[in-house]
C-alpha cells in the first residue's frame, strides 16, 4: 500500500516537473497574430484600416490574456484567429490604398506626357509654318484664319486665258518644292476673276486657271491628294472692280495651305 | 487476524458512509448533467440567431459582389463553411459556438471583399502605368523629343 502511494506520488511529482520544464506548445495563430498586428500598427497607412487594426489588437490582447491564464487552446486560437483575419483585412485595405494612390499618380503622369506631346506638336507645327513661310518669303504670303494664303497675281496668265505664261514657271517651281518638302500640308488652289464678262464665263475661267496651276504643280512632283483646285469666279473680290488696279488685284489665283492633320494619339482618350 | 478484524469493521462503517455519499455525488452529477443536456437542447438566444441571419445576408451579399472573381474566392468559401457551422450550432443550441462561427464567417466575408477590392485596385494601377508607357512610346514616335 505504501509502495503504491510512493509510486503515485513519484508519478505526480514527475508530471508536475515535466509540466514545469517542458517548453509550452507553440500556438501558430497566436504567434502569427503577434507578428502581424504590431507591423500593421506601425504602417504609415494604418489610418485607412484603423477599425480593422483596432479589432485585430483587441482580439490579440484577448488571446494573450487567455494564453497567460492557460485557458483552453480552442479559446486562444479563436481570438488569435480573429486577430489574424482582422489583420489580413487591414493589410488588403492598405494595399488597396497604395494601388489607388499609384493610379492617381499615374493619371497625373499621363496628363504630363500628353501635355508634353502637345507642346512638342505645337512647336513642330510652328516650325513647319515657319519653314513654309521662309521658303515662300518673297512671295505674297499672308497668315489668315484659313491658314497660310499665297496670292499669285494675274502675272501667271494672259488676259482671258487659262494657259500659264512662261514667266510663271519659276514661281511654280518654288511652290512645288515647298509643297514637296511639306508633304503633310494640303493646298487648296482657288481661281478668282474680275467682273469683266459674264458670271458663267468668269466661273469657267477661274476653274480652268486653278486647274492649270494644279496640273503644273503635279507635273513638278506634287502629289495629287495634296492639292485640290476650285473656281470661285468673280464672287470674292479683294478690291474694287471699278478701277483697272482693283480689277488686276481681283484677277488672281490663291493657294491656301491648310494646317497639317496630325494622326490622333490613340491613347489620348478620355 | 483477530486483531485486524475490528479495524476492518471500523473501516467498514466509514466505507458504508462513503458509499452513501458517493451515491449522492453521482446523483447530483447526473442532475447537473441532465440540466446541462436540457440547457443544451434549449434554443440559442435571439441575439445570436439574429447575428447568424445577419452574417448569412452579408455572405450572400459578398457572393454577389465577388461574382466569379477568383480574388477572395477562397475566403468566401471559408465564410460559407463558417456560416454552415454557425447554423448547425444554432440547431444544436450551442450558443457560443454559433456566435463564434458567425463572427468568423463575417470576418472571412470581409476579407474576401477586401482581397477582391485590393486585386481590382492593383489591376487598375498596373493598367494605368502600362498605359503611360505605351502613350510615351506613341507620342515619342509621333512627336519625337528634339535632342
């Protein structure tokens, strides 16, 4: 009987000692929560997930208290698990905030890229205009709302004729060269007359003269799709038809250089 | 042997008494057990039931929000499983288990939504950044920087 007691006592002491000396079993959810929650609390973006971080902290504190009081593992794991899940929610919210900020920065950056491109395009356009202007500097060129307008007086044609005079060739050579070098620029050729003669004959004459200039430019290598011809007759005088000088001004061919059509930047969508 | 007999008798009397009191203890324990069983069979509180119902609604809402998105799908499944546990616990009258499972289901549903939103935001950001590169290349092609 005595020996039984001794055995039981020895076993009990051994059990107590082993319980005291054994390393406490590692609780994975609790360890995970202990790692995650403080990290999130330190995050500079903790504010976007304040409620979730607070919930995670409460659950972690509860889990720690339960662990200290050696409560049931299931109870500890329940609180620790909630702490981990709340921390994960907070983490995802922080990632969302980061990505949203990146998108906003990206949108601003996109506007900068577009603005730079527009600036470069404006400069290039200006250079092209300057180039064309320089090339045609000694001709009668005016900047108007319609674009650059070059007026060729009646020196190109004999009176009532649509055949180009030989004197016109030098001017046409230079015009053709300027158009070839600025192949993206379109030119509209308009024929105009004074009011001598009938409307119908003046209309026909203006059309033939415009076409004569168009043909001459095409013969000099200007692309067909770059130039178009139109007769305006006597309807758009630039001076009075009551004087010889005024009528001379009205007998003219104008070349209107339109602005270059740039290909639209595909990504420049709203 | 003769000396030991009275001793045994002396032991017998308290033993009888102990037997009697242990019967009482058993009876009390049985009573408590029966009470506990009856308590367990009783319904859980209205508040807990409402909590489970509310969680069910939230999980369904989350399901609709996520649709077929793969982001948050795992967490949504966990939410559904916990909701199932909560409902089962309600049927069994397990108050604490029902409440805990409902809480966990709610948290998993929250996590599913957060993961889905995070993935969407990341995709948007990546698209914006990739778009800038494309735009930069395209504008450089159409309007090259003067060097």
